[in-house]
């Protein structure tokens, strides 16, 4: 069967998911007046021709945060909506070195992509003419008959946002809630302290009821509220009781430890945990 870098799946008449290299979920929402893409992946190829097979409405690009696998595809857009704290992070990640790591990682993991990812991908850049629009907590995004509320949820990234649609009971959670491993091991110049993460999650739990469907950026979709409450329990008490059982975790972005609890798959560092518990971590 012929492989594709981007595969589209219809969830409903107004919601589609475009998954890049079987890894990153980009959500296409079709409103009555315009459409929205939530996250855009690495952008190994321009997905707009694929989008145009679904809708001819104007499309706005909204990013959950500025990590490479969520925003480098902004190269293909003239405008992008993002939290102001992560616009700089997105541009900071837009380098030959980062793009080459992204390409090599994907080709090593999925050799068939070598024939599809352009060799010049590492040299691509988000255009200096790409205009940012800054989103803050409580802002509204109206697509006509669909309206999202922007929730600023610092943790995995300082400028991480989620989108809440109250009528349809949708939450687009980016990287902050997921069945996939959630990275919280980088320094406080890149990721917010655990205390900020916990505060974000607890505030979110007040808004999201059990009947919400949560659409994360990776792994299985949709997931339910128990993924959120499990994360809260993990940060609030369970991690500090059981972290000594955790095994080391190694990645191209750095090293840490991997913690499993219920639906939680958390990658963290002793530095972040020690900062949270206000003591040196001993194993």
C-alpha cells in the first residue's frame, strides 16, 4: 500500500484530523465562515492541497505551542496565531540543526519517509513575512457557528494553549494532556515549573466535564477527562511518593526519567522534580 506523509481522517462533518508521519495530529475544524487548523506538524510537505480536498473556506493556523513538531510547518502559511510567549520559541527552533534532527529521527524510525521528505527540508525556514497574531487566555476564536475559547496552560511550554469548545464539548489539548509520553524534563528556560503545570491542570479541571472529548496532539484520540485527573493526581502527590521506581529515559533532546501512573506517561528530570519538592532528589 502506498504511504503518505499526511493522512486525513474524518471525525465528523466539521472536524477532521490530519496526522503527519503517523505521529502528530493536526485538527481541521470547518465552521460556517472559515476553517481552522490547530497545529501543523514539522511541515515536511505542504498540506494545503490536502485541506483543499475538504474545504475551500479561508483557513487560519493556530499553534498549541512553539515546539518543532507543532509549528515548523508554519513555513507554508502567511499568518499564524500563537501565544506571545511561544512565538520566539518557534523561531528559535527554526534552524538547520533542528530540522536535520527532525528529518533524521523520522527517517531512522520510518525508513519509507526518506523517499518523501525533501532533501532540502533542513534549509527551509518560516518566512520573515509570516505575520504572527498573539492569543491570550480568554480570547475567542470564531469560525462562524463554532467558537473556541483560548486557555493559556503553561507547563510543557510557557506559551502552551488549549482550545475549548463548550457547545460541542471539545478540548484540543496539544501536548499537555495525552496518552503519549509528555515531556517535562527540559530546563526552566524552556518549560514552566511543575507548579505552573499543576495550576494549569487544576484550573482546566473546573471547566472540563466528564462528557468532553479531549483531542491531543499525539497518540490515541479522543481521550476522556480521567487523563486530566490522573495527571493532577500524579503531580499533586503520586509522583513524589513513587519516583524512585522510575527508569532512565534517553532521547535526542536530553535525558530524564520515565514515570507511569494510571493513564500518565511522564518524562521528567530530577532538576524539575527537586525544584517542585524544594529538596534534592536522591535515588
